[in-house]
C-alpha cells in the first residue's frame, strides 16, 4: 500500500465514512491532535499514516491512484458501500 495520499484525499475518505475526527482517530489508534496533523499535511510517522489509511479501508473505503484520465480519489470498495461499524461515542477518548 503506497502512502502518498494528499491530506485532501484522507479528509475525503473520512467524509465518505461520515466520521468526526475523533472517531477516525479512535479507529486508527492515534490522538485527535495527531489526526489533525495528518489532515493538515504535516509530517507524521509512516506508521501513523498507515493506521489512518487502514482504519478507513476497514470501513470499505478504497483509495484510487491517479491515471491519465483522473486524479487520486476515494470510493466505496463494494457496491453496497460501507462495511464497518462506528466507534461508540463512549469509546472516543475525551479531552479533560
């Protein structure tokens, strides 16, 4: 899996699933602050990017590479769409 997706594509993947940043952070096992850095295009560890991409892929998101006709993007991997469950709101760590 190549991890060179622009931040806009990662945000688009999160929007496709319909998650808040806190939900994706929980599913990826990273802090919301770290996810914010990912979505702003700041430098983060490759392991962090891999975790975020994997969490979205686990929900049925497919990242598409650029072709001569189209740019990179996101779409549902299956015609039925989403395959996973939302993290429970109680499981999302609260800042406090």
